[in-house]
């Protein structure tokens, strides 16, 4: 059985905004990023947003946490 992963419209923009606001990449965020990469359906703008998140992580402006979600 072959299933195609399709992100919801605007999901990557929402993920980018949430991660930028909280400064944390949660478990749910990581699953969202994984789905984006595995689905291979992201456009150039979404790819740029992922690059900006990774750059912020490497610069120490974001950290990876084991929380399920940043919203409490």
C-alpha cells in the first residue's frame, strides 16, 4: 500500500510562525517537518522557511525540546 503524504495548506507557514515565536522545536514540529520532507510536496517558499528554522537552530536562537507541543 503506497500512501502519499500531503501537508495542509499553510501548515509550513504556521509551523514556522509557532517555532519562531516560541524559540522551541517540539516533537510535533519535528513530525511536521518530517512529513514535509517525506511528502516531497513543499514549494520553494516552504523550503526557505525550513532553511531559516535550521539556521536559527544552528545559531542557538532555537532549541529542540521533547515537549509534545509549545502550546500549553
